[in-house]
């Protein structure tokens, strides 16, 4: 009599039980772990090993280099402007889309998704065509000594464009799943619009906001394509951290390049940890 095969049982969302052989379960697990090791763990290990290859003193010297500090400062300034603006827009757009019906609602949703379908390089070129010296508004800006392209304002505008869907796209399904019964009850009881938002809506979406802000901030600090087009690559002036890493690497200064890249890698790890916690909290709210 043959020995019974070890099986595992799982439930589908509809409650139906599916029995899977142990070989399938372990095979899928092995593939997933191999994928994570190849595309996540190995690159991260390579970045940090190259960064500290010549010792901590060399690593620290590369981080303290004036151009590096300037790129870090510009990256933080860009994120500090782009993320709050995207937060305000994302919350307002999500609240309007999830809680109200109005003409142009589908158009607004389409516009929110637009940066996902447009290459960041193309979006940067659009800003150059509009605000560049030979662009539509170029002569006016030059006549009034206003610099947008190849300056900090252009970098901020490009970053805002590529990052503004993240918060809205996280909040819209969360708000829609929660419905609007609680808000309507608060309004019936005499609460104002702001009171309804801060006392009823906000507590239910705060972890979704945190999750969206984390993703938005990570993309803002790591954006390369759009920023590369509008920055002009002025060393010590318009280079963000990703652009500075590229310059160091192209100059064959590999240790410094990986040292600066490790800052972004560390940011990615912190983002991943906070993202996991936020996802867990959001999943709890949906359940």
C-alpha cells in the first residue's frame, strides 16, 4: 500500500478548500526566495560591500564631500516640498472621488493615473519645452529673470509630477471600501465638513496616508529620469543624490559612488519596514 502524500490545505476568498501537494508548496516557496535573493538581497549586499570596501574612513569621507552634502540637501528640499503638496492634493482628490459624485470624476481619475503611463524622461522634456529658454514661456521667464529649468524649481516641479499619484491611489480604494455612512451620520448630527473629516474620516485613513507618504517620499528621493532632464547636471547646485551617484560612477570613483548609493539603499530598507507595518494596519482596517 503506497504511503500517503503530504498535502496542505488553503481556503479561497469564497471559502472553498484547495489541497496542494507539499512539493508544489515547497517549490513555489523556493522560487520566491530565490527571486528575492537574486533581485533584492544580492544587489543590496553588493552596494554596502562596495561602499565599505576601503574602510569606514573612506566611506565617511565620501559622504562628507561638499558635492555629496549639496546633493543630499537638494534631495531633502525637493522631497520636503513635493511630498506635502502631494499629500494635500492626494487627500482632497481621494475624498472627492470616494465620497462624492460630480461631473468630470472619471477625467480626474485618469489625470491622477497619467504619470504612471508617461515616461519620466518625457515628462522632464515637457517641462523643458514649456519653461526652457526656447520653450513656450522661455522668453517671458528670461525677461523677468526667472529660472525654472536647470534650477531648483524645475527639479521640484518634475518630482511633483512623477510622484503625485501615489498618495491618491492609495487612499481612493481605502475610502471607497469604507463607504460614506459614518460621514453622512456626522453631517446629520450637525458636524461641519472639516469636523467630519478630522473626527470621522481621518482616523479611518491615517495608516493609508502614512503608507502613501512613504511611497511618495521614496520615489521623490530616488527619482532620476525626469530630474536628470531638467536639472542640467550642475555639480554642487542642481544634482540630487541619484544624479550625483551617476556622476561619481562615470568618473570611475566607484567607492564614493557606492557610498552615496548606500544612503538611498538604507532609505529603501527603512521604507520597506515602515511600508510593511502600514500595509498590515491598512489590511486590518479593510477587514
